[in-house]
């Protein structure tokens, strides 16, 4: 009852319901809340608890729970759309809880290029939860420390962790963010568990510092982050799990003030730690620390500790020095060991020298027996004088070693730091540059064209590959704009690739060139300029072309093998395919393989010779070998007889059952792999995946394409393709599904070469999937893949949807069961590629966008116009791209003017889009550029109407609009615009100029300008005329009448005040007396009451009240 009489304070506190570790925190908070009389106002939010195998957004499958955050949970998920089942981290929260993920996602987007901050993959909403997908890291530092014996890190690891932590905080601070929650739980190691790279986590309470914050005494800034990190490192150095930061700071303050000695300190800190603390303690919260200097110091400490560990890696053995010679030998050996240790970070345990500490005697460098003897003798004869001599000898050696170690460490450390600095400077100059807003020194890069982007955005220069391909695209587009034909885009791209000296890219482009030439020579284009890849004719011709190419390549391969081993090949002078095949087999298999069947010809199995003749495309040679083998191969000879002499395909499938019967008989008995391979070539059987001969990607593709050709031929000739024997139909669409789905990227990448999977996709006719795959194989191959797509599109070979492709759509649209199987989103491919350099080289990006002119979005807008508008929004100087109209009325051309046929449509789209967004100046500029004067006048009139009667504000919009309107008045009024639009514009502009003079208090000029406006009566006789003419006024001008009436009444009042002055000067209104002024005011009030206009409430009363003030 007592508490009910106290006034309640309505504050909502949000707490977390998590695991049992938070119970103590929860109970304490409830007690405090009860004492604060807020128990009924507590709002409890639960964190998501997702089950294993739960699927987020239809893509991310939960595999393991990782932990809880403040308002959400973290899970290990796999990407079900990835062939490799890649693992990621998913942070989830309920939608009704506090939206912390939204702010953290915004920070991660700004940190996307940082080395020590996780990359944001995607984020969104899935029902009741918000989610965010990040790259997966290893354990956090607290978890790692808990697994270490005695919680004690190695000193080398502490120094390494310190360097990585400060580097991570530096990357965050460079973007003006402070973390506000630095602790071991928010630093994670790599997934392999090493300390080579640490990641900074959890930006839920991070905040951004603004320049205004420097003027205030902040509680949390840059200093607080680095000081918290320093204390965290000290706790790891001391082996404390949960360190007291106040205790660590107090200890270092005593060390800094001299109240405690560094050597007498029980923690035995290195003196460099005190230097770091003194530097950090002297900073303000908004001061940016010098990270580079401190990290170099910690890295040098790490190197020194690692060097000492390599020299002193085992415990010293007690012993004594018997002679001065032994002391000398030990000193020389120690010098050699420490000198060698300076050139490497790790030493073999067997080559280390055992050094004693200050209080223990140095052991002898001899065999174990002598060492044990010396040890026994030392234990038996303990002479105080000898002991002092041994200690002196040990001190001499230790001083020499310490001096050498200091010298080596200092020299090596300075050289290492200098080398790293030079390498970093060289890399920045040769590769890419990133401008950070507000940096003192910016690298100078020669701009390829145009202005730099808006200040505050990052830009990158074009690399060597992009520049080479960009020149080809520029020449190609210029040729198209000039109306010329015959530019060989693919050939020029191939020449550009040859200059890059990359074998992967060169091999890919050579195959592209060859395949495109073969298809274009064999297939005709349709009326739309594209080859119909869905027709049966195309599929049959494609299979034949690929077979012919693979067979010719294999002939060259055999010749190369034989040429290298002429003595072993024993080819002889007999020309023809059988001789080449026999010589090749002499090299490949000097002795016949076990399990061969039938006879030997030239000491080689007949089935192997027949197979390699077929593999080389020499069917007649294979037939002659089968005939030479005798009656055992009669069925095979008959099968060869029914083949067409040109295409090597069956002329009639009606008698196909004979060879299928032979296949059925041999399937259960033969063990000869080459016999199985020959039957795979002859018939549509199901042996292909069980024949070990097809172990190379080229052989596998060759036999698959042979089966595809037989299938397409059979489907085109036989209406009913059924047979009483087993047949395995493999049309081209089925082969493509086998490569893309049944095997897939994971299967082919076992060879660890992207060319293997690319070859399987390319030679199975899946150009789009091959391009998409190469886009994920590094920047060089990505650039090549983009231009392969452009080349195929120019040749009419690319499957894409020019009516539905857009920037936001998926890059590859896969429709299983359709033909073609995949369609490539060329728009997204080109836009994502040009986004790397469009800010620095906008004119080059425009050339790429021109190639998308035939594509349209869902609103039927040209993608060239859409991409141009997107690029224009990112530029600071739009005139470089758009052009402008000078004050003299002449056109200053921009980059868009070189695209003559697309110029008008593109600028019209930009004007419409800018008008809808409220960018009236850009829209006005565009309307002028396309000579749409009526829309320009209407837009400028609307802007004038919205600001003409109001006083100037902080945004300066009124001055901007009036200045621009006065500047464009003569140009717009003299154009071919509608007379009505010109008249309204001129009248409102005149009213705007009147109010400008009126607001400045220049009533004499304002009164004269009001007479020119000619909208309100200046005396009683004009009242009726203006009342009748007000009915015909446009709405925009009629709506401005109340402001004009009020301003006129205020000027009459000011003029009335002049009659009270002793000056004999006449007022600006022309009235001779106060009575004249009152009459003019009465005419004004009468006019306001007679016009058909809904005046503001109380407006007439206001005018009457102002007239009454004219005394």
C-alpha cells in the first residue's frame, strides 16, 4: 500500500531471456527494478531459438547454435544454393524486439572492404525474425583462453594478438566509428584457430563520431576503445580470464609515477607496455591514436620474444666450466646460433643451444656421458671459490649473448619495418587507391576522363585488365555509332588477352573464338539476329561440331606424344591413322593391357586400336582394322557399314537391333574396357559411366557428345524410338542437366582447376552457366567472362531475356526442363562489372551501357537510359555526362551527345525520373536539353508558385528558384512554347520579383512593380474592372491574390505613417492625404469581398483591422 501512493515513473526496460548464465544478471535486475517501482513496466523480449535444420529465407540452413547476443542469437548456417555447402554465421532477432541488426548492418556495409571485420553477405526479414548473414569466424578470444592450460597465453601470441586487435580497431576508427564494447568475446580468431588474423565482432552499440563531438567532453570515444583493448591485452599477458580494468590502469599509473619499479613488479611488464600506456593515457576521447607506431612496437616485441624462444627453448642443464677453452667455444657457438636465429622465426629443436638463467650454471657442449660426469663431480665437490668462478664465467657469456641478441633484434627489426613500409607504399602506387574523406594526403592518380565522384565516396582506378578490355569496347561502340560494320569484337578481345600473360584466360578465349566461328559458319541466324538454340537442327549440328573439334585436338595430342618419343613409338614410314595410333599405343602401353580380347595387330590389342581410331575421328581406319582382325569382329564391321561416310552416323536405325543384340551378349562377358568403349560409340547403351577409358574430361565429353548426336539423329529419323533392347537416350538437354545438376561444380572442381568445369559447361553448350562460373574465379577471369558474354551477345549466341532482365534480377536464371537450360542476366553482369570503375571513368562505363540499349525493364524503359540515370546520380558534375545550355543559349555537349539515336529518349527518362524524385533542377536541365520547353515552363512555374510569396529560409530555395527563373526568362519566353504557359510564367515571375523588393522594404519600387502586375485596384474607380477580370485568372495566380492584397495594405499603412512626419515629401503611393489612403484601403477591402475566391479564415477582418490602424 505504501508503494501505491508514490508517483509511478513510466520507463520501459528491455531485458534478455537467454541461457542459464544470465540468471544472476536477470535476478539482480529484477530486484533493482522492484526497488525503482518499475516492475509492472518491464518489457521482456525473448531471443530466437531456432532448431537445427531450420531454413532461413528458403536458403540458409541452420547447422549449429553458436551463442546469444543482447537481443538475438547466432547460428552456423550453410548456403543451400552453394555447390560447396559453404558455412556462414547468421544473426537473428525477433521483429518485435529492438531493431539492433538494422544499425549493425548499416555499419557492416560501410566496412565491406576491411580485413579484420566480417563481410556482410545479405540481410532481410523472414516472417517473425530479422536475419543477417556474415562470414563465419572461429572461436572468440575468451573461448580460446579458457582452453589454454592456466589461461596463460604465450608471450609471442599475446604480442601477435595485440597487433591484430589494434589493427582491427584502427579500421573501425578510420570510418569515424567507435565500438563501445571492446572485450575478448568480441574478437574472434580464424576458423583454423591461428592468431594470424583476428576479426572484430558485434557492432550493436557502436556509434559514429561527428566533427561536432570534438567540441564536447565525450565519455566514450577513440581513446576508450584503445584503452579497453590495452587492458584486455594486459589481462591476457597476466593469464587472467576476467580482469579488473581499474586494477590494471591503477597499476600502470603507479609505474608511470615512479611509485613502483618495473623490475620489482610481480607481473614483470616489458617497459614498452608502459610507453604504450603513457601515450594512450595522454589522449583525448576524440584524438585518433597513432596505431602504426604502436603496432610496430608490439610487433618488434613479438619478434624479439620469438628470437629468444628459439635460442632458449628448453630448460638449462646444470653444470660447470672446466677450462677457459670451453668458455670460448661456448661463446663462439652461441654467437653463431643467435646470428642464424635472426634470419628465421623458427629453429629446429635439435639445433638450439641451452642457455642458463642468471642463477644457474651453463651446461657443457659435449656428449651426454661427459655432462653426467660433470654433474656428478659438481655434486660431490662443492667449492665456494669454484662456484664464484663459474658464476662469473656464466655472467660473461650471458652478457655477450644479451648484447648480440639486442644488436641483432634492433637491426633486424628496423630493416623489417622499413621493408614492409616500402612494400606497402609500392603496392599502393601500383594497384588500387582508396580515398578516405578527410585524409591529409591523397594519392595522385591520373583521371581517365571526367570529374571525380562526389566527395565522400570511394573510387578505384581501372586495372590493367579492365583498361585493355575497355579500349576494345570503346572502339567497338564507336564503330557502331558511326554505322560501320566488320569490327571483329572477339578477335580484338583475344589480342587484348594475349597481352595479359595468363594461360587460363588465353585458353578460355581461344576456345570461345573457335567455337563461335564454328557455330556461326554452320547455323543461320533468325530474324531477331540470334541463332535458335532450341531447335533440333542446332542441337545436332552443335554435337557434330564439338565432336569434330575434340577429335582434331586428340590427333594433335597423339602427334605430340609420338614426336617426343620417336624411338619408343617406332612409327615407321607407313602413313595413315592406324600407323599413328599404333605408334601412340607403343608409347602409352608398351605391353598389352591385361584382359584384352581377340587378336593383336602390330603387337597392340585390336580393340584399343579401333577405339583410338574412332577417338581421332577416322572411322574408315577403324573399319579396316576390324576387317583385318578376322571373323571375330564381323558384327562390328557390319555396324561400320551402316554408318554414313561423311557424318559417321547410322543411315537407318531400323536395323539397330543387331548391334544392340551383340551389346547384350557382350555386356555380361567382356572385360576389355576398350571393347566397351567401342560399343558406347556405336550404340545408345548404358555403359558410359562404367568405362574406365573415359577418365579425362575431353574423353568423357567426347563420348557423351557422341551419344547426344546419335540421340538427336534417332529422334529426327524414327518416330517411335522404343526398342526391345536397352537403349540410353541422351539428348543435348539431358547432357546439360548431367553436367550442371547431377555432377555439378563440386564434382568437377576436384581437379582444382576452374578450366575443367568450364570446359564441361562450354563444350556441352551451356555458355551462360560457364560465364557465371568464371565470374566467381577472380578478377581477371571475371573480366574475361563479362566480355565473353558481350561477344556472344553480339554474335547472337547468348541466351538472355531482353524484356525482363534488370539490375536486381539473379545473374543466372536456371529453368530445369526448358531449352536453353540457363539464361544469363547480361544487364546485371555488365552493371556489376562497371560499378568498379564507373565513378572514375564514367565515359567508359557509358560505352558498356550502350551495349544494353536493346534491353528493357519491366516498365519498358531502355536499360541504357536506366543505367545512365543511375550513373548520373553518382556524379558531382553532371554537366560532364549530360551537357548543359549556356547563358547565351548554345549547347555545351556532354558524353551522352555522342549517342545520337539514344540521346533524346535517355534524357527524357532522366527528366521524368528526376521530376518524380523532386530533383527539379536536374529535371529542368533535361527538359531544356531535349527542347521540351512547355514541361520546363510548367516545372519552373510550379516551383515559383511554391516559394514566391514566402520569405527566404535557411535552405535558400526561394533565391535559387528566382535566380534561375530570371536567368532563363528570355530563353524560355522566346522559344516555341505555348503562349498561355509563357504568360503564366512571366506573371508569377513578376510577382516573385515584387515580393523580393517588398521583403527588402523598398516600398517605392514595390508599389511601382505592383502597378505593372495589374491584378488589384489602386483606387475606387478600378474596383469593378478588376473584380470582373479576376474570374478569368489562372488558378495559380488567383491563389496568390491574398498575399498581394495583404502586402498592398501593409504598404498603405507605411505610406500613412509618412504623413505624420514633418517632411513635406510626398508618399510613394501618390496619395495627397490620409483620406486618399483610406479610400484606397476601402477599395481594396471591397475588392477582396467581391472576388470569387475562398480566402483564409479571418482574412477580411484582418484587412479591416489594418485599415482602422490608419489614423
